[in-house]
C-alpha cells in the first residue's frame, strides 16, 4: 500500500478542481460525495460507470488494491507447481483472458481498431468492464507471478543453456503496434492479450535471466543504468500527476475558466516538462520521505495484522 499516500495527497490537493468540475456540469451533491468515497477508498474500478472519476488513471490503483488483498490466496498454489505446471497455468490464464476480450469484441461488434476510430464509442460500460475490472487485473497479476516463479525454478543447466536475447522480445512486443497499418489491426484488447502481454512477459523474464549472466546484454545494462533507474523512480509520480495537471490545461470545463479554452498543441511539450518537474519534486520530497515511508509501512502492517486469517478457514 506504499502508493496510497501519494494518491491521497494528490486527490486532496486537486479535490477543489475535481469538485468544481462536477459543479460546472450540475452534478448532484450525493453523486459527488459517492465519487469522493470511491476515489479515496480505491473502489472505483468495481463501478464501470464511475471508473474514471476524478483522477482517471487511478482506476488501476483500485484494481491493484484488490489484487494485493487477494494475492495471498494465489501465491501458495502457484508456488507449489513445477515448471510444467506453471506453463500449463500460464496457457490457461492467457486463454481465459483472450476469451474475455473476444466476448467484448463480439458483443460490441468492434473487432478492428478502424471500427472504433470511425464510429462513436459502443457499449462504453462493457469496455470499462473489460479493461478496468479487478478480476481481470487479478488474472494478469497472477500471470506475472507465474512467469516470475518459472524463472525462479531455473536450474544451473537451464541457466547455461539459456541464450535468449531480451532485445528480440522487446522489439517483438512493441512491433505489435505496427499491426495498425495492416488488415490485422484488431482492437487493443485483443492485440494486448494475444500478442503484447505474452511477448512482453517473455521479455521481462529473459531480461531477468540475462541479469544473472557474467556479461549482460547492452539492453539489460541500459535499463539498469543510473539514468533509467532515476527515471523509473519518477514513473509512479508521473502516473499520478499527469491526469490532474492535464485537466488544468486541456479539460474544457477547467481550461475555459483558467485560460479561455484548452491550450494549443504547441503547449504540449511545456505540459510534459511541468509534469516531469512536479513528479521529480514529489518523488524526492514526498515519496522518498522517510516519515511518509514509515507511516505507509506501519499502516500496511496494522492492516495486515487486522485482516490476518480473514480469507482462511482457520480461526
């Protein structure tokens, strides 16, 4: 739960803007109160109509919170499996994920990206259930656990025989974007579950294995460099801050009152720079603050103590 303090801080600082926006649209007070509750309790991902309230990207934190609570149930069974069992489980989870995306695509009649781009959004609540729902997030989290466990079970012989170059999988995963230029431009949900997630998972495990070699590849050394490590520490503050800051400049209801309208595209680099500077300041001054870290750690420990055994039969 180390991510909650920053979410709470940003939600509170920008709450006047979020509430003002809802007042501009004549949203009922009780609806605003409900959205505030969902935001602070990180329950919004369970409600497809409210999943993108206030700071829209934090729906992911909502789904992640459920996964963190439920993960103790998933870890022991996964840890008990052999490599063969892990690969069977990975195939099963991937198949279920793909089936769910096929269900959405067939129901919404939008298998291809061009169908989505050329028409008004179809069944937006169904789409929110597809991409936001914590159950599907949990499934993908377990897929990551399975991949990590598979790498942990590598024998010395496996390590000697493994000659995979992570660059191959890195390029393969991101080349799936090029399908947009072909007749195979299926929607993001399908491409992600069928191609991107398996390939990127393979990239991550191959890079992990590459780290253990005496001479890691250039790509592994690049991602392990001080610069990339520092940028990685900014990823979460950027994730939290880019939405509210963006609303100030580009959300019509806010920008109209602050600047006379949404700012032009030429301002976008300045917006990016503002987000980067604010994220760096937040990372150094708040996220890495020892008092904040201690408070988050103690709160998580208290929560773990109070909920211990809740998901088990024992007393």
